[in-house]
C-alpha cells in the first residue's frame, strides 16, 4: 500500500517545513503586541513623551519612547510612532530611513487625527532635512512636498494648531517670512496649543519682515538665535556695505580725545593689534573688512585674538553702531554727547566705557531696552539675528541710506 504513494522528496519537505516555520515565527512576532506593564503604558503616552524628549534634544530617550509605542500595537502598525522615529533618523541625517518611517506612518493612519500627525511628521522631517542638507532638500522639492502634506492635512484637522505651527516653521526656514507670520497668526487666533511658541515666532518674523534683509546672508542670519562677532561682520558688510560706506568718509578730526582715552580713531586704528585667529575662518574676508576699517567695538583683543565665534554682546553692538554714526556723519562730538548724563537704565552706570554708545543708539531709536517691563538694557545680553537686522534697518534710516 505504501508503494502506491509517491515518495516526498526530503529536500522539498525540509524547504517547505522551514518556510512554514519562518512564516509562523515572523507572523507571530509581528502580530502579537507587547502586553502593557502599567496603566499609562499606552502607545499615545509613549508617543507624547517621545515628542517632548525629542523637542528637548534628548534623541536617544525619544527613540526609546517611540519604539515602546510601536511595541504595544499589533505588527508595530502605529503611525505616530513611525513619525517619531522618522524625526530621529532625520536628526541623524539618515534621510532614507526617515522617509521610510514617514511612509509607514502615512499608511498606518486610519483616523483623521492620525492622518494629521502623519502630515505633521512629513513637515517636520522636510524642515529638518532643509536645515541639515539644503542640497538634498532642494533636490526633493522639499517646500512643495511640505505644502502638499499641509494642504491635505488641513482637510482632516483644520483647527489643529500644531499643523499650522509646523508649517510656519517650515516657511521661516525657507525664508518666506510673510507666509510664516500668517501661519503663526492662525495658531494665535486658535488659542489652543503652541500659542506661546507661535507668539515668539510671530514676533521674530515680524522683526525680519520690518528689517527687509536684502541679501541671502541677511536672511540666513535672521534665523540665528544668538549671532557671533563673525556673523555681525558679514551682516554689516553685506547689508550695510561697510567698506564702501567708510571709504566715502575717510576724513575726520583726529585731534579730539574723549575722557579716559588718550587716543581717538586715527591713533587707535594704528595701534590696534591684528588678529591671529581668523585666517581659517569661513568669514575671514568679512572680518578682514572690520579690522582694516578699524571699527570700534569689534577690534582685536590685546592678546591678538578676535574670537570670531564668540557671541556678540549688546554693549558691543551699541559701540559698533556708535562708530558708524560718528564716522559716516563726521561728527566726533557724538563720542562724548552723553558723558556725565544720568542713566535711565537700572542696569547701566554712567561711568561704563560703553555708556555713551548705549545712550546714543537708544535716544535715536536704533536700539531699545532688552526688557521693556523693567527698562533694563542688558549690556551683556546676546543679540538675535532678527534684532541685529532690525537695528541695521533703523541705522540705515538714521543715516538716510
């Protein structure tokens, strides 16, 4: 009887059995979610925690939370978790892996809220990509893709504040400041979530819009939270054309000597130490313009270092603007105009070397108090790119340029 049945090839049997075993194992692993170990051990809780950690810059911890969220869903089919992992990979510049996660987030989205989260995920991913790898982002038409995801998501969540906020950030990164302001305004009007962040961003882009940066350098620096001495050199050379501006004003009274200084511009320029730490800096040419022009406020230090990457202080900026006003107007009396005057600022003594500069620029409306509620000038405070541009705009107006 056994002879009447065809014998099963041992090799075929092993292959079939092995294939079945692998399919069983993998389908079992993919289909069975991890059992919750605590009341708050939920996909939503881990996703929200991951977002918070990612925004704090705690990338590894955020990655753990996103993975924990995926483990709680059958087959790891949880869109928000994949969106979070996409940002993690984007942060590490693994953009192919990041896009794969985003596609999974989109395909896993079965509800309108999850579709909005997937769209937000794409918007954040492309924004990160634009900041980290501009060439690749442009090749992928990142802003067009971002707009498409935004427009699609608005149908599912027109009142989702984060959606508008993330699109506003994308527009800001793309230097489309008016469009960014419109998005931030929507968030403020909704008055739900991200209101504080949107207010801060709206104020920043409004400053940039008023400043009207005319160069790409100006637009790039506008997005910097704290600009460096090298940044301000590039900004003044590009936006103010400092070298040409000073070339037209080469003559001034070098015999004048302000109190506590035995030399003024001509003698000071001839004795100022040159810088030894700028040769390999990417903004060397702009810094060179400052050193050759003898700009007061951003000269080299006594140890011959210029410290190009040090954050510029508000007092330094005031002295820089004062120098431009004196040199362009050819009016040396401005250097002592407020010597001996009382200080209207609670944190500024009238015997400080930069007191006159601060008084000059604030009375002319070129710079303002850093803290309006207390009237503090905060001379050692840093300067944002947006504020730096707005100050240059006001300086141009004062000089009628």
